[in-house]
């Protein structure tokens, strides 16, 4: 099983770390590391985008389910 197939099972933290490592290797790795990181990036970016959209949708749903707060009116000051 290659690393791209494991992406859906990884935690968000692990994906962020992998993304940073792959970006770094593309810039300064050996030829083999650059090749592997470059091959992994499209799947990694797709997984990150999918999760980002899922989080946004969950937040929208959560916000929509939350009732709008009703503010109480301030009491009128007594006239002297």
C-alpha cells in the first residue's frame, strides 16, 4: 500500500506534517525524495481540500442549527 492510499486514514495533524515535509523535500531533497514528494502532492492537496470543505460545511450546519440570540431591551431610565 502506498502512502497516497493511507491519506484518508491520517489525522489532520499528520496530514499537515506530511504536507510540510513533502514541500520541504521538493525544495531540498535528493532526486528520489523530490520525485516521491512531487508524485504525492496532488493526492495530498486533494485530501487537504476535501477536509477543509467538510469542516466548512460542518460549521455552516452547526451555525444554522444554533438559534439566533434574542437581545433583551434595556430598561428605560426613570425621568427625574
